[in-house]
């Protein structure tokens, strides 16, 4: 498994366990180790890991900036 594959798996499994700020920081740390992960995939993983995913999905973000901003 290469670094991007490992990062993809980490992104898929990452969940918000405390506040959003900590989750966002950990998510960004993982994304920063990759080069080939599309924004669409990152957005989906970020939202799926949130405790408040339904509220974020309602806004239909289409960029990472909109999603985590």
C-alpha cells in the first residue's frame, strides 16, 4: 500500500470524536500527505466523519473551502 492509499483509508475511517476544530485539523494533516485525492472524495470523507453531517450536507458544499470553512 502506498502513501496515497494509506491516506485514503485514514480519510475513510476518520470520525469526529471531539470538537470540529480538532477533527478538521486531523483531516487536513492526512490530506496534506496526499497528492492524488480528488476534492470530491475529500469533501465526501470529511462530511461523513462529522457528527453534524446532515446539517453540512444541507448546504451542498462543492469545494473543500466551503466544506471546512
